[in-house]
């Protein structure tokens, strides 16, 4: 599964249970992130309890507030499904990731791990 635009790419690998986001995500509002949210919903539907999903944002240069909201919704849906862990892989190269991604931890306490590389 993949969503692609002029400045970004979001892909899901079923084999590794990894969603990879790269480029610049700066669409406007919920409507702008419609395809991204649909991809996230498919990931939630395909993930069984006891599994770990990885969200790799190491190559994501920019994410606006609507994108943070979309990722937050993804985290809440995983949490509500129950028994799923989420690993977020971040980059030390983009300062916004430290501020924004760590703020998402409270959405899935105990089931979310964030790694900076």
C-alpha cells in the first residue's frame, strides 16, 4: 500500500509491519490527509493483537499540524484495537521530530516506544 504526492511518499510493508513516511507532508486539513488516513486505517485493520507496528519517519523532513493530527488518530486507533505496540523511528537530523513525536507518547502509554537515530 502506498500514498504518494509531489513532495512525499507513505508506504506500508505488510511483511515488516512498517509504515514509512518520507519527504514533506504539508497537506491541508483532514481532507488533505484523506488517503493517508485510509492507509493508516488499513494498517490498523490488518494488524492483530500482540503485534508491533513500526512508523518510520526518519526521512520525513516536515510534518504540519494536520499531519500530526492524522498520526495521532492512527495511534489512538491502534490503542483502541488493543494489544498492539507501536515503535516510532525518528531522526536526530530534524529537530521538529523531537518536539512533535515525543508529544504523542501520552496517546498510547505503555504501548508506544520512540527511538531517535
